[in-house]
C-alpha cells in the first residue's frame, strides 16, 4: 500500500461516526509523525558524506532511542482504542453488579493513562531532539521544527483527553496524579 493510502484510511476512520479512533489515537499519531520526522532528519544527516564521523556516531545513538520511542507511540495509537473498549465493556455490566463501578473506574483510569503515557513519550522525543538539533544538516532542519510542533500539539491533545476522563475519575490519588501530569505536560509545550 502506498503511504498516502494508509494516511487516507486513518483519516477516514477518524472522520467516521465510530468512536475509535478518536482524539487519543490522533494525538498518538501526531506524536509518532513528529518523532518520525525528527528520526528522518537525524538519519539523513548521519548518512551524509559531509557529516563528521563523531557527529554520525552521536546521531546513531539518538536514532536508536528515537526509533524505540516511535515504536511506543505507534503502540499508543491502538492502545487508545483498547482503553475505550475496556470502558464500554465495564459500562455494559448490569447496574446491579457490585463490580460495575469498580470496573468503570478502572477503565477510566486506563483511558487517562494512555494519553499520559503518550505525552510522556512525546516529551522524551522532544528531549532527544534538543540534544541533536544543532547537529542536523541545515538543509533538513525544517523537518526538526515540524517534528517538534507535532510533538507539542500531540501533548496538548493528550492533556485534553486526560481532562475528559478525569472529570469522571473518583479516586483522589489518581485525580491528583493526573493533574500533576497535566501541569508538567503544559509546561513542556
């Protein structure tokens, strides 16, 4: 499949009336795209004949880290849908079931954890980018900036997804943890 057909398929899924993929998956996709652009710029620079050997070695270390982070972000695209499915399963439990409320709260925490993990990984990508940015070939530096913007946008989208679930989470400890994460995330972008 040509890459643009895959992109169109994902966009069609977002635009459908189905609840998944939704905002969390879109945020993870934006973060994965941002990380991918940064990864491409680093690999392109490392493969240039004019790049100094010590710079190539430095970039290779960060290319491996960025590749692992991109893999995590790709997983969060699908995991966001799994979190929503877990909530639907809990919601379908009979109202008289003693475990229904606990299952729903657990699913809501899971649904907030996925964008929390996505944003945390996006911040790690931004940190890696800050380390290598000055080594990137000027001809491709615009891809670094675009990648950073996508990562920051994804973090903001993750915050909105956390807030949407936080409204219904009753556990004070989880509420506090998620609010602390939100504060850190917003400072990063």
